[in-house]
C-alpha cells in the first residue's frame, strides 16, 4: 500500500527548523567578504608558521644592509651629505621603504604557485561571495609582514644611531609604508594573473628590484646623482616614500605643508608627496581591474 508525500510532510523532514529559518535569511555580502578574506589570510599565516624562513630572511637582509652600508661609509667626511647627520640616519628610511617594496613585489609568487598547483582553480570554483577576497587576503598578509619588518628596522636603526621619530612620526611612517606596499602589491598580483608562470614573474622581480633601488634616494641624495638619473629618481615611487620618512627622522617638527623633497622642477610638500603615492595606488588598481575581472569571470 503506497503512501503519498505532501509538501507539509516534506517540511517535517527538515533536519532543524531553526536552520531552515537561518537559510532563508538574506546574506550580508560585506560580512561574507570579511570572513573569506580572514580565512584566506589565515591560510597564508599558517604557511608562514610552517616555513618561517621567509620572515626570517626578510628581517635579516635589511639588518645586513644597515650594518654593511653603515660600515662602508663609516669614515666618510663629516657633513658630506650636506648636513651634520650620520649615514645610518640617512640610510634607515631607504632600508625601510626598500624592504617593504621587496616584500610587496614578491606578493604575486604565492598566487602564482597556487595557479600552477591547481589550488587557485579550486578557489575560483568555490562558492565565494566575491573572488576579490583572494586578492584582499594576499594584500592584507603582505601589509602585515611589511609592518613587522618596518618595526624591526626602526628599532635596529635606533640601535645603530639613527634615532627614533616621534609618536606622530611613527603613524606617518606606517601610512607611507601602507601606501607604497598597497600599490606594489596590487602590481605584483596583477602580474601573477597576467604572466604564464613563476619563472617569468621571478625574472620581472629580478630585473626591477635593484634598478629601482639605485634609481631612488635610498642610498644617496638627489644632488649626488647625474642629471638624467635625478629625473628618473623623481619619477620613482620609492623616492616619494623615502623622502618624507627621511624628513621625519631629521625633523621632529613637521606638518603636511613641510617641504620634504626637492625635485628638479621645485620643492614638494609632505601633502603633495602623499598625493603622489595615492595617485600611484589609484593608477595601479585601475590598471589591474580589467585583468582581474577577466580572470574571475
């Protein structure tokens, strides 16, 4: 004898009426995006915990730069930089920015390896609220690493005689590091989706890393350079991050109107330099948007 099943009896078969009511509630896209970003960021930190050599090398390398370059110019004539400051104090801002830049430039490598090993494809077919959480997680991870490295470099440079900026100076340094890391990380992630493999990405990193360092004011002031290199350095985003941090180290009294950089076409204030960094970030984010939309479609 058969028994008919009515819609009412199907509702009775539901495992939990409370869960059924929760499933009918509208989702919160912002909360889901935050949850997915934090989960993917946690995965990156778990990888770092299992293989901490990346963080250790990222801390040891700038310390070696501070020690070796400080020793290289240890007996330089007093005042050869134009002011009565030590080379350690002059060098510290350049090491801070270059370390953050190097870490951000390598941000695309984990994504590239996820592409090659197939894990990224699993994420792309997963029921994510938005696939931009993949990019946001990598950015959040790199920014956190950059802040850790910046703290260590600031502390180490103080030991080597560079001194410490004030409390407001620390906040300004954190903002500048955030701005330069955001733009370079976005560029690296865009390359990770655009290039065919990790060999090509590593080649781009090797080609751009040191040339951008030497074509900035990290190791020498602008007036030490040839005229053509001065123009290149003034179009280098690293210079716009180094010079305001250097001004913070040398001047405890500063404001947004303070002249922090002397470009070939004139003086640039703290506010203008920050605007240039914001413009750099906006340009990079705008350039990678079409690429990300195609990859995430």
